[in-house]
């Protein structure tokens, strides 16, 4: 089963906004870049805007495609389309009760992410 996900790398002042996956979710207890599943026939960028408003209470005003990562977890294959979000209105929060925080990009390796997110963490560190 292939799951397409649009995820936002929300950036501000050298920090990135991350969220802790609830323990009841797939890959629960790990940190992630917020986003969510693309609905059937929904363009990833449209899904990104919808999901970040639903999950984080922000309205994206500027984003740029960054990278696609595919990963087979055994029970499902995910295709994650990552976008750098550099403009938004509102203040990001954990609207669904998830723990969230702003962390320095250099500190990202200190957080446990799902395997599919690791290439993004590496790419962000390399870009510094």
C-alpha cells in the first residue's frame, strides 16, 4: 500500500518546527515535520496547505519543494514530499494536542525521527 504524504519544513530564524507523533500513530513517539496524507487526486502542495492549517493553525504564504523520500516500512510504503515553508501567518501550535517545539537545525540530530525523515534531517544539516 502506497501512502503519499506532504510535509512542511517550517523554518524561522534558523529554527525548524517539529511535532511529536502520538504513541497511537504509526511511528508513534518519534518527532516529525508536520503534514499529512494527500487525499485521492489531491496535489501534494494543496495537501500541504490544508494539513498545516488543520494540524498547526498556520496559513502558508510561501513554500518551495525540497525533496521526495520513499521508504518501505514493511507494513506500508510512504512517499513523502517535503516542502520548505518560509512564509506563513499565524503562530504554529499543536492543534491536535501533539507536543511541538522550535529547534535549531543543528540540534535536529538530537531528536528521534522516523527512518523516512532521516535523509531530510541530513540534507538540512548539510545545507548549513
